[in-house]
């Protein structure tokens, strides 16, 4: 029988997780308390907002604005990047493609570059698992201080691959979006493997970001787009015609757009809890996951924002199993298939295949 413990023991690949959507509630509360003491915010006003579980899509974006106030400076960014990677490692995530929007804040001397430096410093300071971050020749030989996580199945997370996607926020200007793309290209040797387009889907225009996405393509940066989180059919059409390497969500597609998606074979990053909690999908039973799954369309189960939606990747696998009656071997196959869709190079894919083969050997 599939239970949470089994889902946790399964090696998993996370391809759609936003850094600032993955912060622990305890950390957010701690940061809010400090800002409350400095009279920057009123703690009692934000405490219940942080602890709220169900948020509409628009409430989520208001929450992100609050999170960006709480997690502003380099030290905090470093801390949250470390904690987020450790939390994914604790769920037996063996490859994490973490995405974040590089931020500029002149008042505190932050540039998009220095923001990313802080994120990387956080990833490199992880202590609970050996993190392979920069391509393997630079692999950190730092000893792991805390023993690796061992579960009752005898599997343990010894090593985790982490790569980064730089996100363009839909609020940004073309120039700011191009700046992010250029930065991503400069950082190809520092763990950046692609570009994401995200942000409030009710804000911004496709044509504003298109030049930046075309530039990313010129620079051979793989692209994933948040597509169809709201029923903007003109934009969904344009996104499908652009033919990115992956898309996230894919909720509000019209019949002919489903057909285009199906024939294009663009892999879909599926975020069950996010879609249901934001009420973009009425219930787990109604989720389009099962149509894509039955059609054997490439898909990857992801969390989106484990902090925001109080979930984990193990939990998303468990929800999929419970809702759609998937067996252990189906979940294992789905987790392993994700290797094909990672943006990292062939060497990493090979290493991931070995991790899954090793896991299978231990089971038999
Ligand atoms: C669209 C989302 C999102 O980049 O500051 N983000 N964009 N749809 C979603 N579904 C719920 N969840 C998160 O992480 C937070 C940012 O990620 C994007 C938003 O732009 C949000 O501000 P970073 O690390």
C-alpha cells in the first residue's frame, strides 16, 4: 500500500519550486517578529496571514509581496536558500531545480548579481546532505556535518543535485527581463540551467517578455513558462506556439489547445495542491493530471510553493496515489521519468539514472 512514508523514501525530482514560496512558516514568523520589533511591520497583523492555509491565487501574490518584505537582505536570502535545500533533501529529493527571481534593491546595495550570490552561498552552506551544485568537476568535498537522513527502507539521501532557474516576474519591463536572461547566461557555470516566466498571471503582457525569451533561446537557455493559470486563451496560444522546453500548470486550455499541447509533447510541471488550494482547479478529483497521465503525456509532479501551500513533494506523490489510485511502480516510474525533463546536462541525468537503479535494486 502506498503511504506517506513510502512516498518519502522514493527518490524524487523537483522541477517547479519557487525559492520564496518554499520558506518554512517558522522562519517567516521569526523574520516577521524581528521586523515587528523594528516597527517596520505590525507582527500581530501579519502572524495570521503567514499561518493561513488556503489562499486564492490573488491572495498568494499579496502574500509574496509580504514575503519579499520579510526576506529582503542578503543574509536572509542565504538563510532561506539553505533551509529550502535542506527541506527538499529531507523529502529524498535527489535533484532540485530551484527557481527564483533575481531582485534589485538599491537601498540595501542589492543587485540581481548579489542576490544570486546570496542564494548560491546558501546552497553551498547546506550541512545535512552533500550538495552537488556547480558541475561535477567542482564538486564540493566538504564533509557532511549532520548524518544523512536514513529512513526505514534503508534508503538515504547522501547526495543531492541542485540547479537554478532564473525567473522573470511578469511585472518586469522588457529591459529588466533581458537583464535576467543575460545574467542567467553569465551564470551557466554557476549552476543556472534555464529561465522561468512567472508572477501574477493577471498582470503583464506576453509581448513585453517575448524579446527576453527570444534572447534566452539565442543564448541556448532552456525555458519553462507558467502557462494557463488563468483563462487567458490568447496568451496560452502564444505560449504554445513559442514551444518552450516545459510549461507549468496548464490549467485553462481550450479543446484545440489541449490538442496542440498533446501533439507538441511539451512536458507539463503539475502542481496539484497549488492548483486546488488557489481554486484554479475545483478538486483533486477534477485535476487535469489524470487526463495527461492516461494520455501518456510527459509530466512531472512538483510542489510549486511548499511553504505557501503547506506541502512537500512526498505529499504531492501521496495525493496523486490516493486520488488517482496509482501503484508504487507507477509512482516510481513517474519519478524516474522526470530525469528526461531536467535542464541539467547528460552527466547529471546519468547520475540520476544510477540513483533510481540503485533504489530499485535495494527494493528487490
Ligand atoms: C505564478 C508564482 C507562483 O522568485 O521570489 N510564483 N508565479 N504562479 C504561481 N502559483 C501559485 N508561485 C510563485 O519566489 C516567489 C515568486 O515566484 C512566483 C511569483 O513571481 C512570486 O513572487 P521568488 O523566489
